[in-house]
């Protein structure tokens, strides 16, 4: 049985939850889902320009877990940009 997920602190609730390539109807696009955890990690690291240790403390997680969250977020966003997929932020 897997270990239960810990509750992480998220201080950002995005109002816009869908992003898609311009000129492509939504019905033809694959959707990649980003969690609010991943969006918070991106916000802290890239928008607030905090060090990884500070980001992990703010999210109440370990530094290695924060890095994994950030890494999966980067992969998902990169795939969406390169392959022309839509991005949906899920809660």
C-alpha cells in the first residue's frame, strides 16, 4: 500500500485554468494536466526567484520532493509547448 500524500502549502489559486495554442480548436487538442502543487512550485522558483531550499520550506516539503514536483511541471509544460497541447490546471 502506498504512503498517503502529505498536504502541501499552496498560497496561489489561479483564476485562469486553461491554456491552449492559438488557432487550434479545443476539441482537437490533447490536454496536459498541471496540479496546483506544480503551479505553486513554478511560481515560487521562477516568479518569486526564491532558492530551492526556501521554496521547499514555504511549501512544507523536502527539498528533493520540491525538485521532483518542479521537474514534472517543466516536463509537462515543455511537452505542451513542443507538441501543441493544451494545459489544464487541476485542483
